């Protein structure tokens, strides 16, 4: 019973977060109320308040949840896997879960992409995303430390590299011309990190 209850809570949290994102992309951040988000997710305003204190926190929850899933997935990978192989597997298992229909294996829809770009300019949301970014980077570093038995610089450096890769992929996804699928960009970034960021060869 407890397992089902926790699953229901996770599903509600995801539904609220995606409702917040979807409405903000469609209407603009200033034109979305928390009441709208609750209604879109099919829950009461009180339920929304049980999960989030404001709409920016609801939007940022996507980033928190997916990196938390990856950190948990990393801890669960076989102990004999090389670190970056394990990170890639955890990403492939968890990062793209719950993504909207617009965006992983196919190039993004123009209208959706424009809304995401506009959403990223909102100061209140940028502040909440920065806070979420710091939170999940610390959690990821702990997962690396748990896996490798290392402390100090190494796990934090790995977490920072991974976090920078995720942020860069998001930025590139928004600006790529022609548009590129999120999954394709993410795999490319992981390839480069796994290879140690080799210097690109100049075109022949």
C-alpha cells in the first residue's frame, strides 16, 4: 500500500510539473496562475500547495526529478561498470522519462521551442532553476562518491561536468538550426564526455 501511495505522489508531482511547463509555454509565464496549473493537472489548489509553493518551483521540479532519477539509477548500476558507462546507462534509463510529446526523438515543434525560449527569460524562474541546479548537482556528486568511494574534488568535478553537459544540451536544443532532437544532442554530449572531450579535427 505504501508503495502505491508513493507512486501516486510521484505521478501527481510529475503531472503538476508538466502542466506548469505546458501552460507556461503556451500562454507565457505571467499569464499562468497556480489555479490554472492545478486545474490542468486535474487536482485541487490545496493539492498543488502540498507539492509546490509557487509555479516556478513546479516548473523547476522537472530538472530536480530527472537528475535525482539518474543519481538513483547510477547507484543501482553494476559495480564493475566504468563510471561514464554507468552514467550513460542511467541517463538512457531515466533522463527522457516523462518528456512531452514534442521533444526527444524528433526535432522540436517551432511553437513549443519558442515558448521554451521565452520561459527561460523569466527572472523568477531562472532563480528557481539555479537553486534546483545546485541541489541536484550536489546529489549527483554524492552518487558518484558512493559509487567510486572517492571524496573531495573528483565526485564534485564529475557532477559539475555532467551538469554542464545537461545545461549545454538544453541551450543547444533551443538554438540549433536546423532543430535537432534532444535525445540526439544528449547522446552526442555523453560521447564527448566519455571520450574525454577530444579536440575536434578540422574539416578536410
